[in-house]
């Protein structure tokens, strides 16, 4: 039995990941704002540190995987704090626990990183300065209708961060990879407004062609569990698109 930690495991992709891990007989720890095994606000430094401290208290001998899944697509400051810093700070905060057991880390990105919507100035600030307070001060007055560009930026920066860390972490026995979901049926997509729904419908999922259906959370959970498992020992620094072929349709000539 392995010990898997999942952030945002109370609903959507995270909940399906927790469910699948439990079915496989693993011990799972869900860290979420509410309804988790550990309740913490990962959009704040204090919440992240409290969760990290609790994991060290519970598992002094280490954990097998950290799956950073928690994220939002509304409220620009929250997008910055939760999607990027909530993932990177949690991963780095338990690196020592992962190292003890030769574990792995999986971060959940998005296939929007390949669609050209990300604000690359924000990506640069996140990856190269990583000054959360300063970045929040700079973005606080932006029009909330541009939230999708900040969402894409945080996910782009997160995937880039995982790629950057993969060599040094791998040399210390810890693999790190990113999963890039496409349009998935979750509580987040259920809350989309009419204009946002039009944008989602404009990006077809080839494996669901003709049905109008979004990806199933189970499809993402299966990929996440595989990447986090020992069976994926040779996979490190990869951004795995799990979008039913949407990215391949839009970027068929691009080889990653």
C-alpha cells in the first residue's frame, strides 16, 4: 500500500483520482478547502504551510506521491494564488517526504497552454520571480472578464515549472510530470456562462465527435494515477495531454 496525497480531491478530477486510488488499495489524503482529510486554504501561505506541517506530522517516513490538482478559473487573484502557488509550494513543501520513498509528483495543468491564450508576461513573472504578493498587487485591478487569460497563464507556468524541476528532482529520485486536461465534465465546467460555453463547444473532443460530450473525469484520473505510480518510472518531465485529441487537432503539425 502506498500513500498518495491529492489536493482538491473533494470533487471533479480530484475526487475521481481519490476514488481510483482507494480502489487500488492505497492510502489517500485529500487536502481541500472543505470536506477533505485535511482542510486548508491552499490559496494562502498560511493554509499551505499548515497542510505541509500536518503531512510531516502524519507521515514522518515519507509519502509516495503528491498530486497537485486544486484549481479555479474565476477571480484573478485566486487563480494566481491557488493554481500556481498552491501547486508549486505544496510540491516543494513535501519534496523531502517524497524523496524518502522515491516518490513522484503530478501537477494538473490544462490543454489551454497550447491554445495561445496565456498572458506570457504573467507566465514570466510566475516562473522567474515567483513573488506572490507583488504579482497579486499587479493583477488585482484587471477586468475579471479576462480571467481566462490568467487561468491559461498559471497553467502554462505550472507545466513549465514541472519541466524545469524534473531533472534536478529526478536526480534525487523524485519524478515530476504534468497532466494537461482538455474540456472535462466537472463542477467548474457546469458553472460556465453562455459565452464561456460557446468557447468550450468550439473546441471539439475528437473521441467524442458528434455527441457534444466533454471528457469524463475518469479519463483524467486514470492518467494521473498511472503517472504517479511506479509503473511510470521512466516518465519524467512530461506534459501529458489528456484531452481526447483536441490539442492534436489544433496543432497537428507540432511535435512536442
